[in-house]
C-alpha cells in the first residue's frame, strides 16, 4: 500500500537540498555548543560566584524553560510564515545571547543571559524538522533526521570540551564569546535560503471534499493519533537522561574518578560524541527495516532505548574503571539511535501544514518533563546524597521510554493512514 506523502523526487534539486541540509546541520551543532559549553565550567563558575550544584544546574535549565514557553508560538510562525526567515532570525538571537554571557558580572546576570539563549533557540528544532521533511522524500526522512540529529551530540561534545579547555587556559567567560561567532555567520547565510510555500490547512472528508481546518480539527489532528502522543512522552524520557548525562557526566568523572577538570570534560565529550555514530546508524537501520516492517519507526526506538537502559545500568551500578568507561562509550553510541525514527513519526502522521507545530509539541513535552527538569533534579539529589546516587536513577527512566515507544508502535500504521495526502510546492 502506498503511504501518504510518498514521492520519488526532491522539493528542490538534490544538490541544493543537501546545501540547505548542511546549513541546518551546522546551525543545530552551534545551537548545542552554545547550550552545553557551560557544563564543564561549573566548577569554575561555582568558585567565582559562590553558587550551589543546583544553581549550576539552573544555568542549563534556564535555556530549556525559555524554549518550553516560546517554542509553540514560534512554531506557528514557522508553519504559517517562513521557515528560513524564522530560523535565521532565531540563530542570530541565540548567538548574540551567548556572547552576552561573556559580559556578565554575577550569577543573576548569567542566568538571565542563559534565558535569552533559550529565547533564540525556541523554534529551531520545529523549524529544522519541518524543513528536512519538506526537502526529502519520506523514504529518506528517518535517515536524514538521524544525520541532522547527530549534530546534537557533536555540538554537545564540542561545547563540553571547549568549555573545560578555555576555562582553564583563559578563564570561563572567554568560552562564551568564542563559540558565539561561527553560529552568527551561518545564521546570516540561512536568511537567503529558499523555502517551500506555506501549506493550506485543509483536509478531505469521506466524500473526498476539501475542507478548511478549524481549531477543533487541528486539536483533533493530534489527539486522534496515539502513536505521536506516545512518541512525545517517549522522547521526553530519553531527553531527561541525555540532558542529565550532558550536564553531570563531567562532574561524575571529576568527583567519582578523581579526574582533573579538563580530562573529565574530554572523557564526557568522548562518550556523548559517539552518538554521531548512533543517530545516523539508527536512521539507516530504521529506514531499511521500514521496508519490511511498517511500524519500524517506533519499534526500533523501543528496542534501542531498552538496550541503552541495560548498558547504562551496568556502567553505573556494576562495572568499574576501564570496563565502566567502555560501557559508557557503548551507551554513547546507543543513546541517540532512537531519535531518527521518533522524530520522523512526529512528521509522518501529522498534516503537512502542522509539521513544525507537531515537533514544537514534542519540544515542549521533552523540555518541560526532560531537559529543563533533569539538571535541577540531578543537582538536588547530588546536593542531598552524591553524584553516583543521582545518576543511578537514569536507567529506569530509559526503561519507561522504551515502553512508551512500544505502545506507540502498535498505533503507527493506522495513524499513518489518516494523514491528508497533500504535496509540498517550492517557492
């Protein structure tokens, strides 16, 4: 059976699509460099500003709170106005906010500057996912989503690594100024990228009559698709774990293994950068499996997330020294292999005119329940107990995520059949 939105061609030429994709990849990479550069500098910031571990965690949470509040309204701009202009303006804003962090003189100022980074980053993930869904045919969507999301661990690893090195050699404030410049350059280039025409919000009734969507129809578009609802919460579970590890793994190596700050940051970045393998590999395997298994885009995340939970449990509870680090490295490969399939589902089963909005809902859920809460919860548990105890709850959260993806996989095929078959048109 032919699936909705199947098409053999590209929206633009293949070469131009790949050029736009490269800019999207670089922007997402600098997005995460700017977010995570602070994490390996926590010890330096705590010493200079006299703050607690939980307050350090708040510097990460601040970004995600701003994203939670603003991503939904910004995604409406993306869907109804322009993906390219919205993305370009947002990237300029978050780059300027990152540079502003270098000029702060106390904790409150730094916290407010970190909030501004989140304001700029609020709609990038929805806008980028909508662009990629439009640029490539559905049979390549998970693969390209996987490659695009590989920019997250790459940017995170670079941010963690640069933060530790620059903090020790030049002082932690210099790190913010240095990482802000390249993102600004890419953002300006993106303002001149071609877009696809805004999609008419309509659907076809049982008599094949085209009907304009009303607000209740838009709400129904999401509430009537169990597969995407389970996916939103499954993503949130995994994002809680990835954010907790990005934020506190350098500290774990520093405190539990007595490793110097720079080396701890390097070890942590090595773990997370291995998702560069897992994210695109997960996309490739998901697309291949989808040829014989229609619900592979959620079944694969269920399996990979379950395996990730087992490996992390071994690393934190059972193994020590070299074997523990090997397990962490395997965790690094597995942790992002879910994302290509799960991200594709947020686009596959939703009306083409609401794709950015769909990913915005995913961003709100994952940041509200995952990214914004993980640094604080981990920091609070760390303050009360120790970093070992704090991180040891993470495998069980991954088990919950695996169950949610499996439940979603049971509804995916039926939900896919409900999608309005509307093709995109280039500007």
